[in-house]
C-alpha cells in the first residue's frame, strides 16, 4: 500500500510521488489478488489500475507505525438522478446500528439514475434477525433515495 501526494493518475512506482509519514494523499494498493480489470471496460481499468496498483479513490495517511488512517474519498458524493447523497451520512446512520462494526457506502453505476447507493457492512451478528434489523434501522433513519440497493457483508 502507498499513499501518493498528487492525484489518482500518479504513477505509484515513482518514489517522488509517495507521501511522507503523516502526510495525506491518495491511497493505492498492490496485492497478488488484484483484479485483472473491469469486464469489457478497458477505460475504467486504465483509470483504476496503474502499473499494477489499484487506485482506491480514498484519501488517507500512514502513521508512524505504518497503519493506514482513512481521511475521506476523492469523490464524496453519489449523484442519484440529480439527488446528491453523501456516503458519510449513510455511514453515520449504519454505524449506530448495534450489530454493525464497520460500514462503507459507495456509488454504483445505475442505468436509470446514473448512480445508486451500494454499501459494504461488517456485522457482529450475521443471523437473519440482525440483517433484517439492519434493513429496518436504515428504513427508519434514512430517506428512501439514500437506501442502498446492494449490500456486501462479511
């Protein structure tokens, strides 16, 4: 993992572009499990994978122990048919759900609205009741247009 001090198109292998400890920048990852690319979307692959590094779109920094601290996202809004939705608003609601230990809302391509809301969530309890409870919690605390259309869980 590297944190780069310019934009997401920076060449990750260039040492001049790497942030110093404590300096915020764009997060990039390199792993043996890195995808080969987006299916039939070379244009998206070229933006997301540079020199074998995945450009996450996250902004973060490495602390003195080498731990990554995330500070935000490059694009911190979802445009769903002209409605602006901030992932951090969704994250804040789901983080208050008692069985949720981690959450990340994000934009998904949508053929009708342009973008829709997706969400990755880690639950302490993965029983059906906890999952149904999360859905009810979100319906009670989020406007209809902010509800995720896709969930990824662990």
